[in-house]
């Protein structure tokens, strides 16, 4: 509960989606990673994937990690400036 954000790596089990819902309910930033573009097919994914606080990423895992670090660095700078 003290985490700043939640990362969901796809494919994942059903329990991970319970954790996703809890993270959203707690107002945490959520990042979803999938190696393919299926995560962007809203007809085949849960509604939670399209919530405002959810960032979806596809591609290589290394690129995802770089984007995550960069995104969180900006978020932390914004928080500490305000």
C-alpha cells in the first residue's frame, strides 16, 4: 500500500488483476507491459486497462524499463516541485 506505482506484466494470472484493481482504488499510478500489441485491443482486454491512471506499453522489456524510469523520474520531479 505504500508503493508509488504498480506494474502489471502480461501475460499474468487472474490474481494480478485483483491487485490491479486495488492499486487503482488506492489511486496509484499503473503501468501495464506486454511484449505484443494485444494490450491495446480494448475489445479483448479488461475495462481497467483503459482507466486514466493506466499507462500501457508494448515492445521490448528493456524499452519498457527505460520508459518507466523516465516517466517516474518526471512524476517525482513534479511532486517535489509542487
